[in-house]
């Protein structure tokens, strides 16, 4: 004998599951933007959402030193890293608000000389 029970539609449950997976994938991709030693200047800008396949985060600290993806690095190391990732990589540049402007200009000049065409400046939302 075959019993006919109530059928449960699984489509809404699968939709919720896929939304959760997408949420966790996106939030984990932005977890690398942790700039704990950098007090960013305040400013209004737009969010970077397109083409975030390979992004390098460069931080200029208060003393003028560089950190790339939270690792200390020299300007020569930055050049080698960008050359290794190709000219199409995207760079997010965050500088401490009290960092020497000359060091920020050096970082931008080094990136431009390597052919990086997309540099985003990180700012903090004004309060």
C-alpha cells in the first residue's frame, strides 16, 4: 500500500540557502580590507563593487611605512607584487590621515609607473 502524504515544496528553502551562500562568499571576500593601524580620512565616495577579482590593498601608515594586504612591504616589494599580478590588477590605497603626503605620492607614482590603471582611495564615512 502506498501512502500519500503532504508534499513539501523545497524551492523556497533552496532559495534561502543560495542567498546565504552568496552572502557568506561576499562578506569573506571583503574581510581582507582590515586596516587596523590606519585612521582613514573622512570623505564621501562610492563603493567599489565591480571587477573585484584580484585586488591588492596598500596602506601607508602614520610613520610612512607600507603594508600590502596587512604585511609590511617596501616599495621594491610592492613593485614586484604588482608585476607578478599583471597590469590588470586593482589596487585600493588607504593612507593614515597623518601620514606624510610624500609617501602617498610615492606609492601612487610607483603604481602608475607599473601600469596600474585602477587605484581606489579608501576613506571613512563622515560622522
